[in-house]
């Protein structure tokens, strides 16, 4: 019964943990060219929209962490999913750009304030003392698998609404097809919100402790490893957001049509479960921060090759191979970067607060990454813009080597292996 309960709980965390971000992120990630076309916006516009999301999300991370130490994940997560789905049904009407800004600002609150730290805390509790890598690896790997399944269903639904090849479809037909995709994601978000409410256990023992919220915050802020953990996530999350450009790269540089370009990302997402779970298993044996340092070193080299090697564009298969290797490395790092929280040695009763502080800093790329990358791509459309984009990612990945190195030095000084 205990094993069955643990499997059920993790399955619910996986489903909820991915679908909550389907509306704000999957739509533009898997259908970037179509998204820009249907909403009639530029890469710069979309980057600015994500900056608004990032700003409201950043505030939500900070205060949501303290909330997670006081209330049950079941209540917080189910309410978050239901509120997010409402925004999805509204954006399916294809509103003006000004309204899109408002919706994404709203999503920055609904997807983070009530949800994120509650999910991180529930996952950390699931992993216990010795299986943090496995817990977060399974969570992120499972999320990746679910994301791929939903994206493939969405692509099938999108093409089913088209009476001809996507490049020949008229604007009205493409709009209707994309609206069906938005409604799919909205409906799934609502459904899983109900599932969380009905089946996730209502357990939050630490909420019974009466320690003042801001006393917990003070404890967390005094820990230098918490700040470095946040820095690791800034680099890792930037690299993850860098993958969002894959469909546009495949379309503009490799010459694929919009459906085939979307499939490139969907197939790449299949790597996520394998990468995250494998990284989680290795991390429990070899320490998460050390493994992250090694993977960032590999990532820096590959991003530099994609940025500086013009000749490789003559061999699309080689380009795709390098891109899929970056998918593996990014998903592996993403799968375990919250397992590093265990290495910071924060107490269990402040896990939510720690997750909130780390996320508050770590996910700042939601504010700046889209605006910067959108301007890089729009400044030099085509091959040059994409090469500059990979050069930007190379710099970020280099910092991804430096920060875990410092983290390891301080950990060893504090007697942590």
C-alpha cells in the first residue's frame, strides 16, 4: 500500500508539475512560428510578454515559498491549476497584444505563487534523506515525458484542423487550428487541477509549527550555499529557455516547415525523461553539484561550436545531433538542480522558504532572457542572428561552470562531501 501511495503521489506531482506551464510556455515552445503568426507579434514582442510573466513570477516565488511552509500542497496546487486554466480559455479568443501582456502577468501569479514551492517541498519530502536526486529526476523526467505526449497530441490536433499543407493554409484555418491547441491545454490544466484536489494527500506537518515566517526567511538568507544554488539555477534555467528557440532555428536556418520544426522539439523532449532520471540516479551516488559542473563544461563546448562553426550548417544531421546533445545535458541539469537544496543543509521546516528564495533568484531569466534573446534574433534575422544567440548561451554556460565550482569549494570547507 505504501509503494502504491508513493507512486500515485509522484504521478500526480508529475502531471501537475508539467501541465501548469503548458499554457504559458508550451504554446510558444512547440508552435513558435505559428504563435507569432496567429497573434501577429514579433520575437521582441513575445520576449517582452515573457518579461512581464517573469516579473510577476519573481515576486510570486518569494512570497509563495513562505506560503508553502504554512499550507497543504493539495490546496495550493489545485487552486493554482484551476486559475491558470481560466487564463487559457480567455487567450484562446486570440486577444490583442495588450491583453496578452495582462494574461501572462496573471499567469506569472497563478503558476508560481500557489504552486511552485508547494511542489518542490512535496517532492523533497517524497525523496527523503538519501534519494533527492532520484525524486527530482523522476519528477522532471516524468514531466518531460508528459510534455512530449501532450505536444504530440497537440500537433496531431493542429494538423487535423488544416485541410492542406501548413505552408499553404489560410490565416483563418491556421487560427482555428491553433485555438484548438490552446483549448486542449486549458482543458487538461483544469482536469488535472481537479485530480490534485481529489487525490493528493492533504499533509503538511510543518505547517503546524508556529515559528514566525520571517524568522525562517532570515535563516535561509544567511546561508551562502542557498545563494549559490540560486546562481546554478539562473544558468541552468537560461540554458533551458534557450531550447525554446529550437523550432524557430529549424524553420529559419534548417529550412523545415512549421509542423516539422515543431516535431524537432517534440522528439527532443523525448530525451528529457531519460536524461533527468539518469542524472538523478548518478547524482545520488556522485553528488548533484559535482555532476552539474561537469555537464555545464560539456554544454559550453557544444554551444560554442553551434555559435562559431559555419561549415557545420552544410550537414543538417550533424547540427541536429549537436542540438539533441544539448537537450540531453540541459534536461539532465534541470532534473537535479533542486536536489542541490539537500547540499545546502537547510532544515525541513524551511524547505518551502528556501525553495522560494532560490526560485526568486534562480528563475529571473523569465524576466530578462526572452527580451534579450528576442532582440538578438530580430537584430540579425537568419543564420547570423541564431549564431549570436548560441554565443549568448555559451557565455551563460561558462558561468554555469564557475558557480558550481565555488559551491563545491564552500561545501568542502563546511565539511560537506
